[in-house]
C-alpha cells in the first residue's frame, strides 16, 4: 500500500508539473496574447487603470508557471515549487468558477491559443489539477534532495532567465509557433466557411403577456407561447405586452476566421477584392496607430514605394477613427491607403503593432514583425514567384 501511495504521489507531481510547464511555455510563446487577455480581465473586473501593467504581468505569469512546472518535473525546489503550485490553484480555481458562472471573458487563456477551453471546461480541469496539487503538496517533504542546495538555485534562476528571455524574444519578433487561425500557409477563405449542416446558434426569447380579465401578468418562452393556443386564439383574454431580448443559450459552429473584413474610410467593403486578387498583396497591420511603433516607419514607407513601383499592392489595416488615420498619415508621411478592420482581428492576424503580411490569392505567404521587415529584394527572392 505504501508503494501504491508513493507511485500515486509521483504521478500527481509529474502531471501537475507538466500542466504548469506547458501552460507557462505556450504563454511565453505569445506574450502579447497573454497581455491582451490580462487587459480583458482588467476590464471585466472594472480595473482598466491596471492596463499598463498587463505586459509585465504576462511575462511574470508565464515565467512563474514554467519554472514551477520545471522544478516539479525535475524534483527540485520541493517546498517552493509545491507551495507555488498550491497558491496558483487556490487563486485560479475560484476565479475560473466565477468566470464560468458570470462569463465576462470567454476563454480564460490558461493555455493561450494552443488549447481553447470553455470557462466550465477550465474550471473542471482546475478541480482535477487542484486535487493532484494537494496530494503533491502533502507529500512534498518526502522528496529527497538529489542535487546540492546551491545547484538547485542555480538551475532555478537559469530557467527563470531563459524563459523570460524567450518571452522577450517572441515579443520583439513574432511567436516562434503560431497557434492562431492566420498562420502562414492558411488560405483565408477556407477558414471562413461554415460547413453544411453545422449547428447554428440557439436562442431563447420570452414574451410578457397580461390577462385582460384578471390582470395577471405572465412571462412565457416563445416556443411555449407558440405551442399553446390559449395565449393567441381568437377571443383569448391574454394580450401581448412586450418581447424580451433574445438570449444565446447554445453557441453554434463558428468558423476559425469569422470577422475578417476590410472597409475603406468611405465605407466600401474590399475584403473580397483583396482575397481574390491574383497578384501579391502587402497588408501593413497596425491595430492601434496611436500605440504603433514608428521606429521602422521609414523602412516600411520605402518598402511600399518599391512594391508599388514593381506592380504589387500595398495597403494598411487599422481600427482607429478617420481623424486619427488622417493625422497619422500626415505626421509620418504615410504613402499607403489605410482601411478599417476589427481590432481583435488585427491583433489575431499578427502579434505586432505594426506587422506586415504578404498575401497571394487569399493565402498568407509570410508575416513579419516590424523589427524584421526585409527589403523588397529579399521578399522577391524568397516569397514571390512570378
């Protein structure tokens, strides 16, 4: 029996360690995605003034999770790693229950974009991990130190520095692994299709009725109202008062790409024109021009000028107001036209502000962070085939 408990304890520790390691790693791959998720939480909790801290918190969270998971799997820092895992679960398990009940943020972001879970799925997952964490915590003192105390700290600090540096690298460039629907090689129109027979959204709506004889008021679901002629046959004493707003009760199928539109300042939708164009299209993506990094703006302008001269198309996508667009164009001598696209879509397309996307017949050929935008000669040599 003792051997059984010992094996159970070790397995629990390994599972918890793997979950923490994986969660921290996928967040480190996409620190901007974690930043956006923190901002969603801040607004859900009515704490928008915390937005400036989102990025540093994203780095800290991924580093802590990865380090805790690494230490658990390597059987070092037994007390600190187990205390860290336990505190995480004490905080996040009740939080995910609240998210599941109130649903202010869809998808908690615990595994970034690598694995998307509903809020209820996340809560159930946390219940299981909490139980395993508690078992590992109870048995934490039974683990025998197999490396020296100083060596443990050397390993731990090295891991913290490496995972933090990895996050910073992905922030300064693009995520080394793209888990989002706009990854290189994707044919965008295919990802916008709803398959035949796919389940549709299901809504519930209620009518308020009043009995003109007794004065009784009744709120009734529309399906029940339709099925029961008592409320609507000729001569009925029931009178319709009002209809409530339809409420989504079950989400239907949603294609991976469902909100990709490109609209001109005059209101013209050119999405189909861009996706069906037989040539090569450069899309400069800057979801918020007011926060856009302009240190490489002249390089972008030069790329535009050369691309246009060689017969390629080049436009910018943003989500700010017309006045802000016009002001930005004037201030930075922007030569390309800017179009409006949903801000969440732009953040999803490329984790940079700005970033560059190369399209050909609706397929994403390449994406670059503004820090890595090559010159046209390099693009012609490696990506464009006439």
